[in-house]
C-alpha cells in the first residue's frame, strides 16, 4: 500500500472518531442539562412540601376557596372571647380612656 493512501485513511478515521466523540459530548451535555433541571425541580418540590408540612407555606387557593377561608377566619375571630369582651366593654373603655 502506498503511504499516501494510509495517511488519507488515518486522517479519515481520525475525523470519524472526532465526530463520534463530539456527538457523545453533545449527548452527555444534553442529558446532564436535563437531569440538572429535574434535580432543581425535585428540590423545589421538596422545599414546598417541607414548608407546607411545617405550616409556613400554604398552596395557592382559587378565588372561591380564598373567600371561604377568609370568611371562616372572620367567623373564628368574631367568635373569639377577646372580641366578645371588647364588644361588651368597648363603649365603656372609650369613656374611661
């Protein structure tokens, strides 16, 4: 065989190897990026679950649910002992103060 032919074949094989390696790097980078996004999403969901469980964070409510929750809270406040006492003695306290 001629050395020119061997050099051409070696160069062609080197280029093919480079293309394959480059494609693998691109594929691995895409996989790494995808897994990084999944990891960030999983961490975010875990933090939301931790906060929800500890009572710090409440999931967003729809408008109707929010209105019902506020009405329930208002009813609890109106039924509280402090509000009833203030309603009874409120007018007299204003006169004293």
